């Protein structure tokens, strides 16, 4: 071998770190020792799960009217305050009726004149001294006088404002002594027995809902207000823009008004239970790993994690029903699986992150449902 080649080989060998390429340990040093990922594990159990639909709504009354003045004048009498109860046809306010009374008197006088004129013309007509046209004109004048008197009488009666329905005064727009024109707002009356919550649900849920089905109503701001209503109506059409259907939830009398009941305008959440399944395998939601439209979980097998595809059914806030892919008793990872790969090295920890003794019993390493929900 030529001297120059021998010298180059010796120089190259001398320049390499001990153990070959990559330094101490050679190629094995390039592939660092695999680090175990700390994970929280729980065991799949059977339980009960409910399919629920939730929607927000503003409480409103189906029967709520604003009473308007039907006459012009000054309010002469009004004692009602907001919150007062009214019966049907109960007097709300009175308007000064001077002008209306004079109008009635004038109309009565005109009618009396028209009656006397008709009697005179009729007598002349029978004697042949008045024409048919004169007689018809006198009758027409009397009819117009009667109509005018009815109009003036109605104006007079309209000075007394009455309740068109029984309910509670929720707003008062005028005060005693105020001048109101015909059409002015006077009070708003609400029938609290007609309180409803209107919600909109996806059309794909329509087949799981029916009139008469119960719905829980909970106040959002006023959290102490809650109770159960029923689906009163389901709209016969689907909103093509949103793909939703309107539901009207009726509230029972005990949930309407008062210190514990709902008031119009309150914001509430409505929950409808569409299905209940008992004794089914349940997986905590934090355990789910979604990739595109597929759902996976990681199963703990010794010190390795196995990625398993599953099919799911009903879901609530904390758990999902497993319909395929896992059996009851399987030990699944509910925390720490982010970035974990199929077959990855794992070490089990408790909810505080403390590593568990590998020899611990299954009871000691199983996380409770409450703990899983809290960890999630």
C-alpha cells in the first residue's frame, strides 16, 4: 500500500472520537434513550348517559299587550303602579271628558232635529205635498244623525281606559295629569301564565323531539331560578338559512313571576333530554383524540401506549358512549396523550403528577370518574 494512503487512513482514524461517528457510544448515541411520557390512566366502566340538546333563550310572554288611549285629553284619574294586578275590563285610567260630553249632546240634538224633520216631511208626503226625494232625504239625514250620535257616544266611553285582559302591569307610560292623544301608550299588561322560552335546534334532532316532552329551564344570570317546562309547539318549517327548527317551551305557573320564578326578558338555558342509555361503556371526553373525522384513544398496555380507533354514540359534558373498539375494563389514557405516538413508552402518574408504583394494584391506578372530569 502506498505510504501516502496509509498516512491518510491513520490521520482519519486519529481524528474520529472514541466509539466512532457521533462521539462516545457511536451510533447508539444518535438515537437518545427513549423517554417515557407521564400519563394518567383510567379504566372503562359501564354507566348511564343521556343525550341532551341545549339552547339559550330569552323568556317572553305570549300574551303581552300595550294599551293605547283611544281618545284625546288629560288623564284625570290613574292609580295603577307597575306590578299591580288587573282583571279583565278593570278601569286603568280616565280621561277628562268635557269635549266628548259636548259632542254627545250636540249629536243628540241633531238626532232630535232630524227625527222632527222626518215626521214633518212624512206627514207632507202622505198628504201629497212632499216628493219621494224629500222623504228619502229626511230619512237619510236621520240615519246620519244616529250614526253620529253612536260615534260621539263611543268617543265618550273611550275616555275610560279598561284592561283588555287579566294580567300584571309591567310598564306604565303616563302619569296622572298628563295630556294624551289618541293612540298614545298608557300601560303594558303581561299575562304571566303564558311565559315561554323559544329555542332553535338543528333539524337533525327533530325526530328525537315531541310536543309534551319535558325540558329543564335554568336562569343564566339568576341561577336560583330553575324548573321543568314542556315543549308546547314545534314549528312546521325549517329555517333554510340556519337549518334549525323553532321550539316553544311552555313554563308552568310555579315558574312564572315572583321572587323564585322567571320574568319576561330573563336569559335562560334550556336542556332537553332526547335519549337515555343505561349500562353502556363510557369514556371520559379528555381521553379522545380526533384526527379528521376519526376518533381514537390510547390504551395503556404495560409500559406502552396503543392507539385504538373507536366509534362513539351519545355524549354529555364529561363522557362519551363507546359503541365499538373498546371493551369494559380497558385501561385508557385520559391525560398526557398529546403528542404520544402508537407504541410510545409511558409511565403512569396520579392526578398530581406523581409516578405510580408499577406493582400497585389496579384499584390504586384507576382514576375515578370525578377525578377524570377534573383532570380533563
